[in-house]
């Protein structure tokens, strides 16, 4: 649903907020024996499934989240992926693994 006068979504989050909300939901719902599915993460972050799917794929490529196992659920015939914070997020880096290498290159270039 859109506000016709401003062409902006009435209910929604800016792109950075979706990423942060999904990361926080992933961290909060992660337990040693069971992690959250896409649907559970989307509900906890208050975002739509399509946006959550696309954002989780981007977060996976940035190694901020990872699929840790698969689980059978009642609403689907196939097992669904369980998502957990990735190595970069768990290590406290907060950015992709290449960010420190980029920072080093930029510092040496500026000299």
C-alpha cells in the first residue's frame, strides 16, 4: 500500500533498518538446538517474506548469517532452512570479511 501523494510505502522500513531488524531477530531467536526459519525471522523483524528472503540472501553473501541446519515444518512439504548469525557477525566484526582488507588498502593509498 502506498501513499499516492508522496509515492512512499505507508508501512515499511528503510533498507538499512530491514537488515538491522533481521540481524537482531536472528541473534535473539538463535538457540543451540534450534534456530529461526525465514518465516519466523520475518515475523520477529516485522517485515514481509519477500523482503526478508532477499535481505537474508544478501546477508548470507556478506557472511553475516548462515544456514546451520534444516527442519521439517507443518506448513511446507520440504524441510526449511534454519538461519543463525554468521562468523563475521558472531565475531563482532559487524561487516563483511573484506572490510578490514579494504580499510588497509585505503589507509596505505592515502599515504
